[in-house]
């Protein structure tokens, strides 16, 4: 396994290189699928980097910098971490907040899984990955993900708190809500099964969305064109109520963000950059007769502007 890990680091170095192009990624894909041990090594490498990002951002940055400097330095850092990783791994898995991939509030992340699938994590998301010979399972603990399935004969499934989503060769998003799960399909189709009513399987096709609980599936509806705009760092509102917009925006920032009852039903449309929430708040004052009231940086309330 040591030799295979070294090969994985080689590819990690090449893919992080500023000169990497499509041919580099294609060659990596060939290596990845040539041997199950390659996929296992790559998964271990990615999970290690993710856990470091959560536990020690400075060490994660050092590992990435080592990869950019070259294979020898990356191997040195990786070997050190793997050699000391048994105790750390056991402690990590014992934590109730543990997960293979994590994003903090306001953070988004893109991950290439061992089977070639692409996984995008939205803000405040936790995901576990369980791949074996029978299936590829993505367990969504919280938050929201977008999945672009890789070519693999094993079935790919996403497990939420409310049930299971089986991919049928597809691109789809899954969001864990309070008491329900929302699935939006962009390509091909998925099959959803509520956790307590698995016999009630529902097929959801491209351009459709569904919300389901553990007990039952909701009604399949047409999806909006902008459901996955967050993957591009955007929040797109089309004739939204103000309280809905603020509810979505609050997912990407710490603290309280709300509005007074008299302005909650005001409607607006727009495309907003998620990485600049202060600019969004400023634009609300330009578009609506409202003002932004701040008690602290972490307590913000939108109120009606006085004449």
C-alpha cells in the first residue's frame, strides 16, 4: 500500500500543478480506475487532507504547499501524518461531529471521489463516504451537496436522515432540511425511497424536484433553473419574498439575520454573490424601502425605512 500511496501523492502533485490540463486529469482517471487499490489510496489521501482542514488548517496548508513544492516534500509530510494517524483517526471517528468531508458556514468545496464522481458541498455541510464492492454510498449528515456520478458498475446512493436517493446515471442535488429532504435532478433521473416507507419508491427526472420525509414522498414538481447556482458562488432570487431571501442568505453567515414583520412580504429579484454578503445587504437598501440595522456584526435586522 505504501507504493500505491506514493503514486497517489504523485498524482496529487500533478493535479495541483498550475500547468495541469485536461490531459493530466484524463491520465489520472486511467490510473485511478486501473486498480481498486489506486481508488482506495486516493480516497485515503483526500480524506486525510479534509480531516486536516477541519482539525488543523495550518497543517493542511503545509501539506498542500508540500505537494506544490514536489513529490519528495509531499511524501515526507504524508508519511509523517500517516505514521501518527492511527490514534488521531480513532479519536476523529469517535467524535459525534465527525465526517469524511466538511464545510464550515460560508464555505463551499469540490471533491473528486475515488470512483471519479464529483461531489460539491455547500455551506455548513457534513458528508461520509462508504464505498465497498457492492455499492457507493454517500451519507449526508447535514447541509447540501451536488453529485455528478462517475462511471462505475456499482450503484451510487445518497442516504439522508429521511431516506435513500439512488442515482440512475445522473447529476443531482440533495439538501437536508429540518424534518425532510429536498432532491433536485439536473440530468437523467433518481429514485427516492422514504426511510419508513421504502416500498413507495418515486422516480424523479431531469428538471424536477421533490421533498420527502421519512414517512412519505411529496409531490414531484418542476425545478427552478437556478437551484444549483450556489456551485457558482451565486444566490439567484426570482420574485422572492424578502424573508425567504434572508433565510437563504443566513445559511452563509454566522449570527442572526432577520427582518421586521412589516417588510417580510416585500418581493425582489436579483443575482447575488454569496462571498460578499455585505454587498447583498447594501443592495437591499437600494432595491427596497428598507434599512439595515446592526447591533453587532452578528446581529442584523432589516427594517422599514422611515420617510
